[in-house]
């Protein structure tokens, strides 16, 4: 959806960080009344503790949830290895590249085995090569846990390549304009799938739908001086 239509707000409503002014929000049939431990959140900006090493960051969630220290650190080492950072356990966030910090953030989230994973433009600040690697990393981790993922992105190719469904939102106030089922086969390799003819056809159809909303949002911005 266009900028300002409420994509990030929707994620904050799902996780309980925001409360609706009207109506209610239901997750797995139950009203959202507090922040749920079944939900993980990966933000656009790094949410790592800068004073903690990689392993201390990844172990923080299980420790907070009452896991014994030895068990929490064993699990943290396992997840750090899964995201390819076994040699960097003792490093601090400022010593890591942007892509490496994102890998830590994924390990930090997946170690808690969330039933629902919310991702708010998590890879938008990365260069193309690192972003592609992180998208493949996400697909690999998802294939293990099968958590439900709600992924916000401005990148249409990213949406089509990752998703089972793509929701197009209208210019703010946002409503669901269209829902597209993406029946591309899995497993998907990000570097290859964008050249698949069916992928290109799906992306064109969705872009024609989305473009109307983007243009409407831009015209409203010009009229209000923003």
C-alpha cells in the first residue's frame, strides 16, 4: 500500500502495541487485549541491545520467559549457527554489518518460536545483494517453523516472491482493496524467481492495481502541501 495508508499501524494493532479507537482486533479468534508472547516482531530499525554481545542478545528472550540460563544459551548458540554467525557470538552490534545485524534479529525472534511473525519493512535499508540473501534466510527459517508471517513492504517484487497472499491497501485511510493468491511453487530462490514468467505476470497485475492508490496518495500529498 502507499505511504501513510496504515501498514505499520496494522502490525501494531495485531501485536497489541496499539489499541483500536473503534471495533476490535482478533488474533486466532481471540480479542487482542495485551501484548502476546505468541507474536514476534522484526522492525525496520535494529532492535538489538547495543551493550550486549550477539549471544546475549539472542538468549535474552528465553531468559526473560524463564528458561534456565544454560538451556537458553544452548538454544541461542543453535540459532546463531542457523543464521550463519557462529564465529560472531562474542561480537557486539556495532562490530557487525547491517546484514549481520538482521541475521541476529531473525535469530532473536525465531528462538522464541512465535506462532505469528510480524515484519515491518525489515530489509528495506539493506543493499540489493544483502537483501536477497536475507530474504532467502527468512524463507529457510520459515520452512522450519511454519509460523504465520505478516510482512509489510513497499517492494512489490519482494511481496510476490515471499508471499502466499498479497494484500493491496488503499490510500489512507487504508482498507483492503484486493487480495492476490500467489501460487508460485516452493521452495523459492529469490535470485531466480523474479525472472520466472509467471512471477512477472503476477507482478504486473498487482502493480496496475497498486499504482492507482500510489497516484491517489501522491495527489493528496500535493494538495495538502506534504
